[in-house]
């Protein structure tokens, strides 16, 4: 789990994002689309078109961090593009990263073996 300091907001970029982008490309999206500062210390989450890949960018004050998670089964629940930028709590981010519906938390399927 990402060590989220208190007072940090978590932003979801609605719609889908090109997952080939790294920190520079995603930071540009944060600035131009979300109208936020990518160096602010907040977490910014992006989901791929298929919905099973998530990227989180975060600047911790010393450098840029890029976290990636791919679900083996299922998809990350994501707001529609009409919702615009959505902010969630760090607890809801924990649910999101586990593949659990962050709006109505319930435990999801968990793999028992690799492959």
C-alpha cells in the first residue's frame, strides 16, 4: 500500500488513459486535463481502456513515484467521463487497489495461485 500522508487527496482521472504514458505524460494530463499541480503531493490515478490496469503518480517532495497495478481478474471500478475529476479518500483508494467497489465495499475474488 502507498504510504499516504494525512491531508493528501486522491484524484481519479475519469475515462480511460493511454497506459504507455509514464510520469512526464501523466503529469501533463494532471496539469492540462485535471487542472491540478502534479508536484502538490496529491495522488493521481489513471485507468487503462480495458479497465484492468491502474497507474498512480505521486510526488513525495523528493521525487516522482509511479505505481502500477494490474488485476488478474475483473476490472477497476471507475467513474464515467461525464463525472469529470473525482476525488476519493485514502481508504477508498485502498479498496480500489484491492479490486473492491470503493463506493460500496465488499470483498472481491482473490487468486489462489499464479498462472
